[in-house]
């Protein structure tokens, strides 16, 4: 589209030059008229086709620009409050987690379809900046250690969403990965097999079967009533599993949506939990989305990261879609001090504090250019 604008400007300037040469040149040029006079007749002969061509080009390009601006919209961050105090960011308070999200509004008159957002995470430590997350990733073999040290995150670390985080343990990085919407409108199904909050697996069923067989043998030795009927049922069930195409149930990706004119949609960015005054657990979302009430699906995080006072996480976020004039880009700079300040403000709000102070604190999460 920039090319069309440039061509339109060139065409208008060219038309102005041609008109300058064919209008009463003596009036326009003054003392420069005489040198041009001998060429004036020739200019008049060719000016007609040139003017016609330039007017056609200007008309076509102007029509293209009008169509483009009528069929596209712009995206921006907005809570709907307006003014500089509006950060476009929101914090939702759960126990013990907090969820940071961005409210994306469609400012135009056209629907933005298939809107997607991508996330890139950089780690800054002193003058060093890198994409590799190996030093800050909470590896699964350290989960038990952290559960013993910080008991309030036991349920989080034992949940499938943390246990199955997507970052690779050998080469962990988050570069251009998808973020989910709170209100996805284009569902992409994926298979999973779950019952309530626990993952069903053949391994676990086999363990249950072995336990049942041990109990049965123990009962036989002590002349107690055998539980062989239940054991046989489990055996038959495992035999059936061998022939069934697993998994059986389906859930969905949540990284695509459409945003109507004037509508906002919530972009989920990350959860965090305070471990101490100088340490936080940061859990960026993945395309699998965030769990809702009674949601039986696995919603794995992108990674589980440890934020300490000597490092800073830079979240580079880009939102784009069909019908968007340009991508919306914004960066969040996450530090322990900023999250401590946010936590303090949240506690004040719970006690009836000033909401504007919360907005300022959220605004502070953005990187200052």
C-alpha cells in the first residue's frame, strides 16, 4: 500500500508539472518564459495524452486507496478508559496466581478476521541479551524441590498444565510462538484423553491392575473373598484399549479469533506467582489457551520460568490479522521490582485503594522506549 501512495504522489506531481507547462506560461514563468517559448507548441501537442494518462492513474490509485481504507482497520491496546492512563493491560487476581492479559480493540469499520498473536521472549542480564531460556527454565526434575520450598505452588506444579509445558528442555526458547485469546472464534480441534483433572494413560491403568492382582493374591492367601471379578474387568478393558484408536476425546487450540469494529478481545499473555520478594514463577500461555470453569482439557503453558532480581524478561508481542492495516506491536519488560509493585497495588485495591494507581502500575510493565 505504501507503493500505491508513492505512485499517487508521483502522478499528482507529474500532472502539476504538465499543467504548469501548458497554462499561460508567461504568467507562471515570468522572466523564464522566453527560453521555454520555442518548446511550448510541442508541449501543447503531447500534453493532452499525458494529462489523460495521469488523470487515469490518479483515479485508479485514489480508488484503490479508498477501498483499502474502507476494508481495513487498525488494532490498538485499550481498556476503554481512554487517555494516557489507559494501559491496555489487565491483571486478574486468582489464588495464588495472577493473570496478565492485553485488551485489543478494533478501531476501524471492518472486521479483522483470523487475528493471531505471537510471542518472543528475551532474557536480559546486565549487558547480555539472549533468547535461550536454559538458565531461567524451571526443569521438571526441580519441581519437587520447589514444592518443598514453596508449598503454595504445589497444586500448580503438579497440574498437567505445568507438568506438560511445551518448551524443549534441551534447547528452550520462545520465538514467534502463538498466544491464545480468551474468546477464540475459530476453533481448531486437537485430540486429548482426560477425565476431570487427571490424565488417563495405559501406564496408570496397568499399575492399578497390578495393585488389584496383588490384593487378590493377598486375599487368596488369607482366605478372604477374592476381588477377581473387578480384576477381570480391568484386564478386559486394557485388551479393548489395544484395539481402539486413542485418544478418544477432543479439545481445541485457542489462538485464532475475529474482532468486529469497536469490539475488544482479551489476549492472554502470562500467569505469575510470587515465590518471595526476590523471586517469581512466570508461566507464559501457549496456543492451548487458559482453563475455564470445569474445563477438562489440558492447557499446557509455553514454559515455567524463574524470574530473579538480576534478570529481566522482555516479552515481544505482535498481533496481526486479515483486514489489519499494520501489525500491532508492543513489548513488556518484566522485572521483580515491577511485579512487587504490582502485587502491592493489587493488595491495596483489594482493601479499597485507588484504581488509577493500578492502571499506572500496569502501564509500567511496558518497555519504555
